[in-house]
C-alpha cells in the first residue's frame, strides 16, 4: 500500500492557490521544527498574522501571504537544506 503524497511533498505548491498556502506553511514549520510562535518570530511577523495565513481560505480571518513572504520562506528552506 502506498501513501498519498501532498502537493508540498511533490514540490507543486502554487503561491497563487490560497489552499496551498496553509499546506506550505505547515510543511515549512514541520521541516524547520518550529512551533507557530518561533516560526513567526523567525520570519519577522506576529503569531496572529501567521494564524491568519493558516486559516482556511473560506474563513473571514484568512489573509493571503505576500509573494515576498512566500519567497523568503521558500529561500530559507533551500538555504537550510530542508527542501
């Protein structure tokens, strides 16, 4: 029996897809072994902002991450050899 891979495991996350945003962030936190507070601090944002990024797109609290944030987190994962 094979396990189903997520889009992030396949490397196919799209920064324009709001559903992919939460998956990307959760995967990054897992790879970096950081909780929400430490992750937010690492990337110079607040925990509340991170929580809004993690909300499902249909939530009124959902906020789309800027392309700069997406790229900065992606590049950090590469620099740290976590991709």
